[in-house]
C-alpha cells in the first residue's frame, strides 16, 4: 500500500513549504509515492486551498499520471507511481496552498497526504516613471523624476535602478529617484528608468521633458459668424501657441458645461450640428500648460429662435398665497431676439387685459415676473403670460394664483357597499387649500359621540377617494360624516352626513319590524329619509318583495330597485320572478312574519 507521498519539482528537488512559480511560465509539480513506493499502482488526487476556504479538488487536463509504477534503479522491489500537474504561473495562484494524496488502486488503506505547498508567484518589476509636476521651466530648482514600482515579486534592491536620457544611460544614478538640481534647456528630452530583481528587468514608460513657456490664445471664433439661424450648423474653433502644447478646454459659460477638452494640443474645435435656442450662450476657451496663468477668451454665440419655456429654470404653474400677502408669478423662456412679455388676467372664464391694481410686471431679459402687493380676494385666479419676438411664434402659459387656507369640503359623499360588519364609502376631493390634505371619516351610534375610524391621505392627487370601515355591529344604524384637513387646519364637513344601517346577521334571532316602521323602510320605500339634515341611507339598493302565497306553495316575488351611480340615485324599476321562498329566506330578513298574505323582504346592499 501507499505509505509516503511527496511533492518535487522537475529536477527532483523535494518541495516542502513553498515553491516559486514564475508568472506566465509553465512549470511542473510532481506528486509521487517516493521514497517508499507503492504496489500496486497508486491513484492520485490534487487539492488547492484558497485563504480560509476548505480544500477544493483540482480537475485539470494538465494533470497526468504514469500508467504503471516505475521501479527505482537498483531497487526493483520498490515501485513508485507519479502524477504531474503542469501549471502556468497565474496571479490568482499567489499564496494558494496545494497538496496531493494517493491511495493504491485496490482502495485498500486510506489516502496518504503530502505536505501542503504554498505557491509564490514571482515576476519582474512593473515600473512607472512620473514626476510630481507636469511642467518645467528653465531655471527651475530640484525637479524630481520618480521610478515607481507598480508591482514586483520580489521587490528590487535599492541600488538596482538605471536612468536613461535620450537613450543614453545617466552615469552614477542607481536609486529610484533622479533630481535635476537646476533645469537647463539641454535637460529637455525623453527619460526612462529600469528596475531589476532576480527574475528580470522592468522598463518604465517614456517621459518627454520640455522646457516650456506659457500659452497664448491666437484666435477664438465661430467659422460661420457668431449669429446663426435655428437648425443651422456652426463650428467653434480655438487656436493656441505654447511650448509644450496645452490642455485646451471649451466650456459653456452659463452652467460651466465642458464641451470638449484636448490635451497636448494647439487647436480645439466643437461642432454644433443643428443649433437650437439652448446653444445660445457665452463660450470660453481656456489654455494651460502650467507655465503661467491659464489663457482665457470668451465669445458670444447667438441662435435666432422663437420663444419657448426654459426648462432649466423652475416653472411653477400654481402659486398659493394668503389674503393680504405678497406673491410673485414667474415665467422664463429661451428666445433670440429677446422676448416681449404680456400678462393677461382670466376672470370668470373671460379674458381681461386689465391686471389687478396690486399687480406689477417686471421683465429681466428672458424672464418676466408679475408681482402682487397685499393680495385682495379678487386677485386670485388664472393668468395667461405670452412671450413673443420678431419671429412671431409666441409661447404661452397659464399660471394659477390660488388662495391658501383650509381644504374645501369634500362632495359626492356616498356609500358603495354595506355588509353586516363593514361599510364602503366614496367621495370626491375638494380644493386642498394649497397643501396636501388628509380626509377623516368619523362614525357615531348616537349622532353625538364621534370616533375617527379612517384617515385617507390625498398625497398630490385629487379626484375620487374610497375607504372601508370594518368591525361594525350587524343591524345597527351608524351616523357617518367626512371632512378634510391640512397644515392650515380643518375644513368644513361634507354637505351630506349619512345614517346607514348595517345588515342584520341572518343567523341570529331578529325581531319583526312593521312595514313602514321606525327604520323608515316601507314596501318599495325611498332610498333615504331626511333626519335633521342627515340622509338616512339604505345604501346601494333597496329591494322590497311582495309575496302572495299560492296553493302549491310557490311565491311570486315582485320587487322594485333603485341604484347608486357616481353622481346620483337612479329611478325605480320593477321585476317579478317565481322562486321557492326557502331559497330566499336565508338571504333576506322577513319584516312581517305575522301576515300570511304578505311578506316584505328587505336587502340592504348593492345589487
């Protein structure tokens, strides 16, 4: 059986703790059953360990195993099996541990494991040449080049650097830094450095040192002229004289947008393919080579276009304010030639060119303001603002000035569904008073003590809202009211206050109620009865069944219905059907059990 397993290199040297693998080079690591050998042939497994992870079986086509054990020369009774993993040095292998284990092919005995071997990936230095300053002028003191080691394993020795200028070695310079004590024009030219370790030499990038002078802008212009029509093309061009060549940047002045930057250049161009209003601006060309202050020149570029809303400026189409406060309506456009602004007050749906006395118009180039001092109630409403220029394609907007306060009362308040223990309600939001409003639904059993049972936040929307009230008592009359509030306070109650009876629990014992009795429900009765300004809502639909008993036990059910829509209660309709009363009984409540000629069934829920 297998008793020993060891790792060696291709030269037969036993590898015990670590092995240097040259990056990018192929090498072989041999696992064998030496020195004791094995009989019969051994089976091998290779594993790697990365960090604190568990060993992982290596499945690699580059692992090969000798088909038969090989006898040791002079010791024919010792047969050794071999397995070789041929790997190429890879950075991901660095500091990874490997080992192999072997067992004879009859699977007798356990696997015998080799020592764990740490892979050390070695490679020559990777070198970068740089300076702390990107420019040098004649007479500068102490200009330093640095030969930086980006990566290297092992690191080079301190005196293993070489420096070159214009292809010739600089004698006596073997450290990682090279200093020009007093820069002369003869120091201009290409520099390069090298660094060495046991596995090779790394060469840096080339750095071209030029003795320089500052940048000067010779020309900055628009090739087709500084004024173009909308949709025409134009080219901005800036030319510079400098040594070394400069960093050139074109920017839009209003927002600082960088249009184009070129490095080590004497000219920069920017092509406006199809000019529009937004391209009209001041443009700057800046040139710098760090020898002196940057050179800057500015030109104006105009684009003829009709006015349109400037989306870069905030546009507020609804402004809220309070009585006797000041307010400002503002409209900003893009236009060339400059625009003319006209403000119009829209009163009661009609147009009035006479602005309120409290309003004054102020124009600032591309922007117009309508300022109000001590607002009067008649100042609130909508205003139309128009911007026009000589192109005669005006831009128009409607801006609202609304009174800020508590919310208006909700309207179209009605129920949509009533069950034994829950109630569904629907309504439309009123004006929110200029702030986000929240709706409050309150209920009461005695029209005196009210409980808040639902809060519905409107957020930024209006229109219809709904809520569901749960955990109600079956067969009870609830009074329901609705209002809204915002940060300014509570608004008025909705016009309609409801009184709603929940469905009775048909599984419970129910006392009889006379036709047209206290509940206010008659055969074919109305949908609600006014109670002190409260609508008593038998909500959704009221169905009254008139039953005439037949000798054969069948009944004719004639009923009339009325339905809610979103806006109003619709008219009655009549329908008669034949039905076994036993199928109706569990659903409807018999309100006149003592009358053998007539029974009234009442269902309080939508059809």
